[in-house]
C-alpha cells in the first residue's frame, strides 16, 4: 500500500503532524533520520564545498526509505517525500553540480510510485523561523534567507502545480501542540482526503 507523506519547509511541523496521524490512525511511522547524514552539519557553513555531497546523500537516504515504504504491506506515514530534493538543490547548487543532481534525482524518482497522499503544510516565514530558533538544531539555524527562499519554493510548487494526490493545510490552523482539538481536526482532514483519493 502507498504511504502518506507530509511535506513543507523546515519548521512547518512535518514530524509532529506525522506522529499525530500515525498514532491516531494506528499506522507505522517513518521519520527522516537526519542524524545519519554525514555532511548535514557542514551544509550551511560550507555550502560551496559540501552542498553536492549533502544533497546527493539526502536523495539516496530518501530513495532507500521510500522504497521500503512502497514495499510495505501496510499503509505508512512519513515526514518526508523525495521530491523535496528538487527544492533544496535549486537553492544550494548551480551549474554542473545542479545538472548532475537533477539527473540522479530523476533517475531515482522515476523508479518510485510516490505517496498515496501528500499533505503540504503551509506556514508563514515568521512561524518557521520562530520554531527553528526554539529547537536550536545547529544545522537549521544557518540562514533566515535560506528558510524564506525555501518556503517560497514550497509555495510555488504547491500553488502552481496542483496534484490530485496532495492537499494543503495551514500550520497556524492546526496547532497540535497548544490546541487540544487540532489533532482531531487534522485527522478528519487527512482521513477525508484519503477517502477521495
């Protein structure tokens, strides 16, 4: 069975939302394991030196995990989708490195079915930056400009490329940490979208 994926900018709430849906629907959860990435702490510090390696490792990690999800007999919930690689690389790479990345990405992407449902979490820049600062992950705090540019790319992707297998939710409307009813509302939206797909 295909998986449910959450997508959105850094700090949008992908992992939190994925945990909620997995728990409420009693589904297995697969989360992006950034700690296994060998170059992640260097990306924002040395973009020119390690950006290509960083992005290629992410593609391979996401491809491997996505294959596992697609081969699973049960529906799975994930806090990432491989298509995010396009957005990140468009900001971190250029020239021949970007062309190589796109080639590898397309080669791997063509071998995947993709999620049954992608839930795009739209959030305002200010909310993202506040959340990123609050959690204090060194590799996330590199550049406010990078976050706002990435967030814009996400808006462009989901605003201009409607997909019959995706829905959009606003992070501000589903504050599952501080609003007791938000979890049930989120589950209702996702369950309704799954029935329509």
